[in-house]
C-alpha cells in the first residue's frame, strides 16, 4: 500500500524573509543611531579639547550659584520631573470607530504612560493615557503636544491624572489639518510633573519639629519642613557643602527653601541618607533623581545596588535608569544580556531611536561581532 501523503516541507521562504527583514530593520536603526553618535563625537572633539578647562571652570562657578534656590541671582527652579513620549501613528486616515492604536507602555515616576489614537464622529484624536496605579494617587502635569513635520505644531495644556479617569487631554488632528486627516503622523508629548499626591508610604524616620534640638537648619520643600544637620548633609553632598559652607548668605540662614522637588521624595532621600532602608521599586526613581540633583554618591550607589540585586523593574526601565543616572555597574549588567539581534527584539521592544546613543553604539558592536 502506497503512502500518498505530501512530505513535510521547510518553513515558507516568505516567513524566513520577513524575519530576516525585521532583523535587518533593527540593525539599520542601531546603525543610524550609532552613525549619528559618531558624527557628533567627531565634530565636537576639537572644540571640546580646546574649551575643556574653560568649561570646567564655568561649570564649577555655575554649580555654586544655580543650585542655590534662594540666591537673588537665581530664578526658581523648574520641576525636575520631565520625560518625553513619542510615537509614529500610521494610516490614521483609515482609522475606524472603536479602533485605538497606541504606543508602547512606558513607566515614569510610578505611573504607566502611553499615547493613543481614536476616531469619533469622523475626527481623529490623539490622547495621552496615564495610569497612576494607586487609587488615591493624583499627578498634576503640564503637557506640551508637538506634531513633528506639521510646522512643529505645538499645543500646551495642564491636566491632573487620577483614577478612574486616566486620560483625556487630546489633540484633534482636524484642528491641524483642516481639509484632511494625515495618513502618518509622529506625535511627541513632553510631560512635566508639577505635583504628586496621595502616595501612601509609612515614614521610616521623622524630620519634623521633634528633631529641632538635634538640628541646625530647616529645609522647606513646598509646605513641608525638614529639620536636619548642616554638617552631616555637607559631608555627603557637594550641593549642600556649597550651600552651607560656600560663603553664600544661605550659610547663615536657619531656614532655606528648596525648589523643583517633591516633598515625599525628599523624605525618602533623607531616610536613605540617614541609614534607613527606604529604597523599593516605588521610590527608587524619585530618590535617584534627588540624589543626582544634589550630587549624593552614597545614596546613588545604594539605589544602584537595589536595582542590581532586588528590583523587579523591567529590563528596558533598568537600562534607561542606568543611562540617565550614569549607573555603570547596572549598565554593564543590562548590556551583558544583549548579544544578538534576537536579544534586542526580545528585551527592547519599541522605538530604538530613544536609546542613549552610547548604549546603541555598544549594542550595535555586540550584534555585529556576534554575526
């Protein structure tokens, strides 16, 4: 009896071609970022060499003045909590009711963020969505929408994100293109967090008036007063060393206002500085932000050790933090997991152009070497 079954065939060539095309696309994006980085490095090297010493002296002088929030020559600091969401929406002119294509989900300051498109009544809307995770948490923001390629059309608005709302500040694309909805559009939203409230976390150490007899200065963040020791802070931070011992008028004041930071995060920062175990996945980014702002290496190192050994944050978030705050050991640990293009596709979904250029260059070299 003969067997008429067809023999099993190899995977279709078009599937192989699609996979190879996808890999080539990833590689080309990495090459583009790397090439731009190399061009910048070459064009700036000579200028950098000529002005390095002068720049350093200027930076030293500026650092002593600009960090002093009460210095009469210094304006109030802006919020340091800023980030940018960027996404290219395609085929918007064919978008149907109930469809809502969205960008990748990003985590910033203990909230998840993304951009979405939707179609209602023939109009296309771009919205920003923010999930505050905690039911009582609210985030007051200033949003700057920008459409790339449409004369850089910009729209600025304020919005408070809270559950159960989550979103609903938007751009109506018909407002920009009166006669037609564009097919493809790249949307960039700069988010500045003005205030966060409703974050429930037990204080591990008090810095209130009960500490008055063992403190010699009061630091005021918004309406919260922190009673601390000048000499201890100066011994841990070049910022506070300059503030308290640098010969400025602030050194003689018993109360100093700090601008541009969040009171809860400053509480967590001080707790770590005073030896408490206040670092977790919820607090680590805010603590790093303040430790970097005030140049406090000990606190930064403790945050890095937490991210290396205990944190459950996603790979791409750890890589982002390692680049933003110059965490060398963490960056090495992250990059050790990327050796092939398959690793890039698995661990770094989304827009590779957002990668730090030096990281992209390292990844590109590793992928090329693995071929």
